């Protein structure tokens, strides 16, 4: 009888502590959460892309400039389509890291389709490494704010 009582008390304590540790968000905007595809934690899956120096070592400045102009235009296009939510270059480093993307897709296959539209990647001036990433579903919401703060575009 004592053992049953102890087990019952332990189960009650576990249930009560787990229900207390979960809180409900009083600011929840369920319409926005649904629009952004967030799960119950406000998170979702993305693909993180690390762009590294590619195998193409050409010194043809006109070709390189053309590919990177196309790269920048592709970044703008993917951002306008809400498929790219973060991008930016790295500073000098020992890992040959050139830049990163966070793509608003769930799979590497979807990400590869988007990356195939980038002239610098197609020309192998950049080599992408892809990683599944779990982050805030609100990440795409910063892009409209960014459009209000830049002074000079590329």
C-alpha cells in the first residue's frame, strides 16, 4: 500500500510540474502564426546555406563581375519571392566562407532548385554547403523593416 501511495504522489507531482512549466503566450497572433507557418513554439524549418569559395579560379574580371552581378540580382529576386530570408557576406576567415543564406524552404532538394538559379554558383565561383536549420517562423518579417533602413542599394 505504501508503494502505491508513493507512486501516486510522484505521478501527481510530475503532472502538476509539467503543466506549470508550459505557459500560454498572451500575445499570440494565431493568424500571423498560421501565415508564417510556425509550429506551436513559433518555429519552423529552413535551410541554412554556407557559401564557400568555389573550384573556378578564373581571373577573367568581366566574367567574375557578370556572375556576381547576377548573384546579387538573384538574391533580390529570391527575397522578393520570400524564398530567401537572410543573406550576407562573411568577413575574411580561414574557412573560405564567403556568405550565407537562410532559405525559406524545408528540404535540401527545394534549396538546391533555388541555388541552381544563381550565376555565381552555376559558374562554380561559389560552392554551397546546405544544413537543415530550425528557427523563428517570424524571420521573414524583418525584410520589410530592412527596406526602410538602407540608404544605398546594390
